[in-house]
C-alpha cells in the first residue's frame, strides 16, 4: 500500500523480487501505464523490475496498491498488478499495470526502489501485508 509516496528525482519507482539468491534484476515482463485527463498516456515496460507508474518525477505523489500473487509454485512465477492515483496534479491522473516474473527459489524479500538506483524516497508511507 502506498500513501503519498514521492521520490527525490525523476526515476520510475519499481518493485524487485528476491528468491534464493540476490535480488532479481532482469527478466520481468509486462508494463505499467499512466494516463491523465488530457488524455496523455505514458507506458513503461518492465525489464529490471515491476514499475509502479508509467512516468515519474520529483513532484509525483502516488497513492494506491500493488499485489504480488504466486501464479505457479513449481517454478516460482509471480504475477504483479498495480493501481495508483496521483495527488500532485489538479487534473485526474493515475496508473495501472501488470506483469510476471519467475524467480530462483521461493520468494524471500521484495525491494521497492528506483530504476536508476540512486534516487531516494522523500515523502509518504509504504505498508506491506502478506499471507
């Protein structure tokens, strides 16, 4: 769950999975789209992680949820879905997307980070729930 989350720069926020080895940094499939009332759409394809928005920027403030579901326990394939809205703009804007990723071994950790690896979170809260 994401409440008022923003970053210090312009890199896209993403989720990465870790199985029995290091965090998986390649092989993610799918995409995330951001759309507003203009209408303008921005699409970001997953490759190094699951993207939380199709765009990002230092003023972007995200609210919403993402879900990871074990699709196939025999090869540790995870399905990802995201639905987010923005509160930093005066017009309606939001994002949605999905993808899959097979990891090595059982899922042990997730990491929420930036595509460029250097931007940091500067506001908001992230809460995790698992079962």
